[in-house]
C-alpha cells in the first residue's frame, strides 16, 4: 500500500491517524465482535477487516517505490516433541500464526519478540535465539501495510508445554504442529513464507 492519499502534515505530526480504505477519511474505530476484530468508518459506515493506520509508536517507513512497510518480531516456540506453537488470529490477516507483533519505535527487536510472546501466550521467553531477518512482501496487516520486515526468533516452551499457554485477545485455538504439519494448514502468508525460508534452521533445531 502507498500513502499517496495521506495529507503530508499527517505523516509528521506525531498523531495517530486511521484512514478508511473505502472513503479514505481519518474516521476509523476498531470493534471486537465474537472472536473477530474489525473497523468501522464513522464517515461512510464501511465495515472492514483493515484500515490504514499511521502510528508514531510503531516502526514504519516507505521504500523508494512508495510502499508502506512495518517491522515485526515473531517467535517460533518449540515443545519437547519438536512441535511449534500456532494459533488462529482474531484480526486480519486471518489464519494460523505464531506469537508476533509490530516492533515499537526505538524498541530492540528481541525485546519486541519477548514482549509479544508474553502478551499473546503468557509464556516467558526461554533461550530466545535469533533465527534471521526476513523481508516479506505481500504480508498484509490490519494496519494497512502490505510488506513487513520480520525479525524471527525461536525458543523452548518449557516443561509445562501446552498447559502453560494462555492466549490473549489476539488469538484462539492453540495447536502444536511440526513445520511439515503446519504447512498443510491455513497459515498466514508471512508464517508460511518464514517456515519455507527458515526450514533448515527449524529442521536442525
């Protein structure tokens, strides 16, 4: 997504802006109904799964082609049986994902990974290990970016394994799968790309 319809002052004023992708007005509010999160435009009434959000607290930029990018940190958590933790997202993009989230401005990626792991699963990071930095074009999020740079980490689940996972509001239905099993499921675009890109690292883990 490009930001060519955004007023120039909104790019630098330090405020949060949330634009409807239908009418492009800065008039979006987020709501959660059941186990799904969506946005409603106060100007045109459109109900969508995503909007264009400019948030100075989140690390974002535009590349030379004008594409809007975000920075993300994610953790592949492995149990004693060689399976990894996945769960269904309640917000766009829908599908199975791993604990992950946007890197905040001036936040170190490994700290973002640990924070997101605890927020989304209540698991403490055990032996958090860096796997790689991977750009994923085509990775859309509810905040309007269609491209993300992922900082990928892995860690151990601990002795409690499945019993210790307590999902937050962004996830439902936790499952433990091998990478091969996961690739047969409806994964988010990013997680599918990361499993394929880092297949050797996960196989040797």
